[in-house]
C-alpha cells in the first residue's frame, strides 16, 4: 500500500474518477490533497468528505501570501477543525518566483505555523530557493516529533538532516527519477527511512517514465521504485515504511485506508 503524501486533486477534477481508479490499481490507498488558498482548501475538504482514502490539508501557499488577510486566515482556522483535515499546508517560502513579496511571505508563514501549532496540526512546507530562511524560522519554532514535512524536497543531504533534527519528515517527489537530480537522489538514498515520505505533487513534476505528462497519484509508484533501487531494498519495504510514516505524521489509522 502506498500513500501519496502531497497532491492537488482539485486540479484534476475533470478526470477525478479515472485518477482515483488508476491510483487504486497502482496500490495507492491514501492521498493527502493540499490547499494553496482558502478556495482550494475548501475544495480539498469537500473532496475528503466524500472520497474514501482522501484527506485534506488547508493553507496559504507562499505564492498567495499577499492575499492572506486576517479574515481569510481566520476562515482557514475554522476549516482546519474539520475531522478530515490532517495538516496545515501548503505553507512556506518561495524566493524563486516571488509572486508575493518575501517579507509578506515570511509574515504569513509565521502566522500559519502559529495557528497550526495552536490546533495541534502538522505542517506541509514549501521551500524553494529559501532554504536558510525556512530553516531559521523553523528553528525558532522549536523542535519536537511530528512537526511536519518538507514537501518536494530540493536541498542537499545536510539540509535534510537539519530539518529531520528539528522533527520534520522529508518528502521525496518524482524529481528523484530525473537524470540531473543528484542531490535529491543522495537525500533519498541516505536519510533515515523512518523520516521518508513519497509524493507526486500532482499535477506537476511527473516522474520518469511519465515525464512530460500530467502527473497523478498513481505515478508515485515510480518514485518509490527509484528509492527502492537507490537503497537496494524491495519496493514493498519502501511502500510499507513510507505509508507508516505518513500515518504517524498525519494521525491516520494504519489499518483503515478509508
């Protein structure tokens, strides 16, 4: 059984039945669907309400931080009380595209970390070209088990271990299958297995051999296969451990995929 720890199912709604059927056929039994603003977070919760094996995360992506006023953050806090919400995210910093001003990104990031902490929810963190800043902010938030996950990890092994030391999990995306992804492969090969998750970030970043196509949860198997190859262990072991890790982080019942 595999868990896709990060997908945007609301971006796949035109073919959702097919997406979910292919996921089941590929052995994917759980999907965490991720919000990036109030509207998409609401859609994520509605999907989790009606779809077995689907759970929701709510949050404001750094691209949308400029729009995250107090009223919308308060509405997210209410939405986060829903029993199918298992995390707060996708939140963080993106200094590559800078679609919101960096100072506003940091302000909204800190505010959401505090709200997630008040609610006892793990966080799903986006970090692109902002490694030092994200690590510094998380260090100030303190350490502890099950703090959250660094999604679509793109740093090096030293950075991964620094996040793990703070209590975070590392989620490996389909980029681990790309020919030029040496840093991600080194991380996937060497981090403790008990801190590893797998994800698609669907509909983005489809892995080899699906690269160039729209990504979907079924394709997480290719990421797991590459991790198994890198570590010299069976695919079943990667699937089992990454699923157990996701269940632990998100508070899911490991015996019941629905």
